[in-house]
C-alpha cells in the first residue's frame, strides 16, 4: 500500500515542525576539539542526525520559497502545522488554500531534491 505525495509531504512536515522546536545551542565554538579527524562523523547516530538536518534545512528552504511565491499558501502551511496560530486572509477559504499550498509545496520539494 503506497501513500500519495501529499500525504508523504504532510508526514514530513509534521516531523519538520518537531525538528524546528529542538533547541540548537550556538555558542560560537566548534562542536569538536582539534585532534584526530574521522571525517566529522563518529557513529551512525551522527550520520543520521546529519542527514536529518540536511533534509529539514532543505524543507525549510522550500517553505521559504513557497512564502516568496505566495504568502497565503505559506500562512496556511504555518497554521496547519502549528508554527503560526493566525490565518488572516478572510477572502480565502483555509481548507482550499491548504490543499493548493500542499500541491505547490510538492512541486517545490521535487525541484529541491527532497524525496517524498
């Protein structure tokens, strides 16, 4: 049983929102000290985190591209996934706008190389 691209995007966006809520401490210092280099990846968990960060950074860029194209679509995505709590576009139907936003975001994600 396979799922549609919009359903896959919806699941990915739900994970993306959780990733956005994670605390990322930026102290200005490198994460690793000088010494022997192992290529930057010490174990499978580091590799998995690196891949996840790259994927969600690309998804963040895709949502920002959607915002640049159509702010109403981006507002619908933000409202649906809990990033924003306000949808101030009285002339637009939220549900219909969300459907169109998902369809447009699928195209943008494909263009950016995000696998759904």
